[in-house]
């Protein structure tokens, strides 16, 4: 049984960990993740792996893209946020909490540290996108609290290409979300 299957379907030796927390009131939440392989210079596990959920954790949209050129893990994380913000607007939402496990990126987006010149253009794009929002909050999440986005990126890494799901999702996506909000559901 692989990691994804163990995570989704349960394994007695796996102890449930922390779960997703909802966004501030009246916001939807975007959980973003990405991975990068230095040897290839390509994003691995999805340039963006993202979940869009409402305040109680119900699925709105998810997606990811594999094999996009990036020069660093920070660049992958920034592109994931940019793509997630774009997706959120496409779904009709203009109030969002964006969560990433890249503390450096979140600090840059919140203007707590100087921007990294390597991703200056992507940060500019994100800043332009936020002008289309009534409210955007950028929040840091430990990786263990961002597992659904990580699993989405891993899934896209295995199957390749670009993928998105809206309103109706695959069974494993549904189970992943249910587990992430600490809900037991059998399909």
C-alpha cells in the first residue's frame, strides 16, 4: 500500500495527525503546495497543487500541473499561489485566505521580509491579482496542516499534465478532503 492509499484509506500503524482549519469568516481557503527537483530544474508533484474550500471545508475546486520550469523551490511555491489565486477568481470568489507551507514566501507576501529578486515577477503578478479581490490573507501552515495540497501535487506528479476539478471530484479527492477535516465518510 503506497503513501497516498495509506493516507486515504487508513492503516492501523498510521496515527491521525492534525487537520485542516477553516478560514476567517466570509473567506474561502486556498491550500497550495508545490515541489521541485534541483537536478531537472522542473517542478515535481505539480507546479501547483491546490484545494479551494469554503469555510467548513466543503470542496469547491482543486487542480495541479506537472513539469513546469522553475529554478527553485521558492519559485514553485510562488507559482502555486499565483495559479491558485487565478483559479479562485475563475470560480467567482474574491475573498480568500491563501495557505502555503513556504514560510519565506508567506513572509514576502505579507511584506515582513524583502522580496527575493528571483521571484520578483511572480510576486508582482500576485500583487496584481490581489487587486481583483475584496480581501486576501496570506497564511503560513506547517506541512502537516497542508497535506491535502501536498497529496494533490503528488497525484498530479504521478499522472502528469494539467488537471482541475470543480464541484464534483474524484472519489480519492473526496476521501482526502473528508479525512483532512477529520470527518469519516465511506463511499
